[in-house]
C-alpha cells in the first residue's frame, strides 16, 4: 500500500484530486488531504503522516506557493516524492527543472498516479518510464509520452468525496459538482482545450461522455 497526501492552500474540492483518490483507494492505497496556507503546519502534517508521495494540485499562480512548500520539504530532508499535477505542470512542464520537484504529472492523472502508487507499494524504485510522468532521477529528467485518453469514463470509480469530508466547511456544503464529460467539441484558439487537444493528438477521442446511468448512479450515491 502506498500513502499519498494531497496538499493544497485553496478551500475547494478539486475534482481531479477526488478522481485520483477514488481510483487509488479502489486499488487499496491510502489517500488524505491537508488544506492550509501555513507552511509550518503542512510540514508538521507531512512529518506525522510520512506519505510516500506529497501531491500538489498545481494551478498557475498557486505554483509559486507550491514551490515554497516543496523547498521546505526538501530542506527538512523529509523522505517523500514531491509530485505536481494539474494545469500548470501540464502546460508548463519545465517546472520539473526546479530542484525541489521530483515528478510532474501531465494531463489525466488517474492511471499515471495509480502506476506510481503500485510501483512504490512494491518497493520498485524504477518509476522513470510511467506514461504522463516526467521524472527526475540522478539529475536526469525522463520525459515520458502521454498515455491514451481514458476512453470509457464509466470505468473510473466515482470521485472520492469523503476525502474532503474531514473538514466541516465541506460537510455543510449544500451543492455538489458532477462532471458528465471530458473534452470539448470546439477548438477555440484562446482556450486551454486547444493545447490539451494538441498534447493528446493521436491518443484517442478528445470528447468523451459518461453514460446517463453512470451519472445518475453517482448522484444517487
């Protein structure tokens, strides 16, 4: 079993984090989240939980704060992989060049993060060739190809909403977000979808929809 600790400073339920946690837990791995803008508190939580992976959902702008916390982790010699995922490393993968970042995950993160967790749980340190991941090892950056897009969205476990329920603010929330499709039928030049479509060129249909039954089942759940 691998332990993954998601770290963020925004009080929001990130769908990507919940989907990744959902598939990791379905395969027997442990996931938790800590939300705070207090770097000292975060460092204390990491030291206490001793995760195999400190995973940061990283938006542009937020990436500066992420790098500050990553620097603290490394300066305090905490043994954990610092992994950045989300929009910023997807579109600006050169962030892997920062000395405090071990791995970035580009694009859809469910199966790449599952592959990483499976390898770590088997004490397999050879993680350099996992698709979607750029991995830094002994000063060399291994830039792996993108795996195909998830073709059948119904095969993914429901997002792990319990991950955030430790916080009262989310338990009291009266609305919930549901995602019924991925991708976009349009290709507007000003939109991130154009870049993401290019990144996944030849990797499957960009626009995919969940079945109506699957969405209804999630809402009922």
